[in-house]
C-alpha cells in the first residue's frame, strides 16, 4: 500500500547534495518529521474538545410490530488513546471507520494522572462490559494507540478480556518496553513501559488459549519506540501479526488514511490464522 504526495520544491537540490541512499533515508525522515509537526499542531487545537468523556447512547429498540432485518455482524469498536492524550486523537480514524460501515465506535478517556496500567485496564474492563450491555453485542474490537494498546493487551491477557475482545489492533505500542526519554522515569506509568518492568514481565508469561487476534502496526520512523521493534508483539501463545509501516512517525499512526485502511482490513479479516493485513512487506507511506 503506497501513498504518494506532492514533492517540496527544494527536494531535487537536497537529493543532489547527499548520497542516494542517505538522501532517501533523510528525505523520508524529513517528510515524516514535517508530518508529525503538522499533526501535533492540529491535535493541540482539537485537544480541548476531547477532554470530557463522550456521551454514551443506547441504540433504539425496534418496535415489536416492525419486521427486523439482519443486524450488522461487526462488533462495536473501542478506541483507546495514549499517554497524556485523549479521545480527540481519533477524530479522523473514527470518521474513516464510520464512512466504511462501522457506526458503533466509542472512545474511552482515562486520566492523564493514571499511574498504573492495571488500574486503567480495570477501567477498560468496566467500559467494555457497559458497551456489551447497551448494544447487546457479545464482543468488541479494540484499537489502542501507544500506551492505550498496552492497557488493552493487559486487559486481554491478565484480566480475562479475551472473551470480550475479538481483535486488538495496536499502533506504536511498546510491547517489549521503550528506552526513550530516560528523564521521564519520574512518572510511574512510564516506568511500567520500560524494558523488564513487572508489567511487561506479566505480559511475557504464558497465555494459553488466548482467543483474541492481535495486529500490531509499527513504524520504522517512530521516534518514541527504542528499539523500533519493541512495537512488535512476540509471544508464542498469542495469535499475532506485526505490520511494518514505512514513512510515518508515532503521531501519524492513528491519523494517516493508509494506516486507517490497514486497520479496517485488520478488523474485517476472517480468523483463518493467515496473514491478511497489507502486503508481506508491510505498507509504505511516501
């Protein structure tokens, strides 16, 4: 999957000044950084709109005299944001999902003061039980960005959430821990995202019979994943697929339309055990 854009006017000169391979890598990094900055600016404008928890609605029940048509088979989708963020990060993804038939989409805000992944996972548990009660659905799909993916994975593996979560899609989630920004260790939840933390050791334990299908999108230009491959899921008991995304950074993963298409494909894929998301070499966003 490849998306092309309009070249900047100085790029031909830029390519001449650097060796071809270095220029290609630096050009991709330059474009990804510019996109990250643009997304950050837009997200800061939208951030206040996502501070409050969204209103929950209950689907209207049909009249007993009304002939009922077959209902949508796709389960509701739950969106879970990352560290020090809120549901506004999913504005574009939510619209994209709705345009392609996913009308039951809900976002969960957890407090930026949350200091424990376990506590946030328990909140997610209650939230998903409420969704299933309101919608009558037996299962949900979950999309988690960054820390949100780790919270959802803890819920699935350690709190028995695999009976509720059909598919868990993670975007730039430090499944094996990230070493970026050592000074951030002052925050307890950042320490839980470090390699070798007790939380990550829990997630590395055996998980026989886990029923959830995992799809992890990771980027080769993700500045918050150190090492980059930490955003991949590597667990012998989990049905997991890792999808490499080239050309975008951490903030772009829940925003870019090419990634959104991959997310839709992951949510719609049949559980055959075969790799069904994107091509074997991942997706390139140029």
